């Protein structure tokens, strides 16, 4: 509920059965589409009847492009992260996948 409220998306968090957690790729392996392969694999294990949400840093354009490739769309407004273990401040964006009948690669 907290993420949906912070983003002011007006969506019901209870409609979303799964969260696609943050994906981190070590720098030397970036731009090799590993992230897309991971997203495809994870989504292939989720039934078509389930809706999924994901969050990502506002400045992480690569992950945002990968998410949109799999039918995720941004909802609501970016909001400040509350992670206290990070040295820098950043905003988080909510993405939702409402239509799970999207082709997976």
C-alpha cells in the first residue's frame, strides 16, 4: 500500500499479486540484455491472471525501457526513496503491468 500511496497513483495495491523487485547488474555486464532475460524468465512463471508492479529509480532509464518492453507503464508521480542506507537521495517511480497477456521475448 505504501508505494501506491506515495506515488499518488490512485490504484489499488491489493489488485497486484506480485512485485518485480529491483534488478541490479554489475557494471561489466551491463548493456548485454541480462535484465530483459531476467524479467522475461520471472514473468513466464507468473500466470496471465496476475497483475504485477515494479519500482525503479527515476534516473534509471535502462530499467524503465526494459519494463515498458514487457508491458509495464508508469503510474502516479515519482516519490523520494526512504532508504536510509544510501548516501544520495533519489526518487522512485512506480510501474504496473495491467495486461499480462504481453509477449515475453
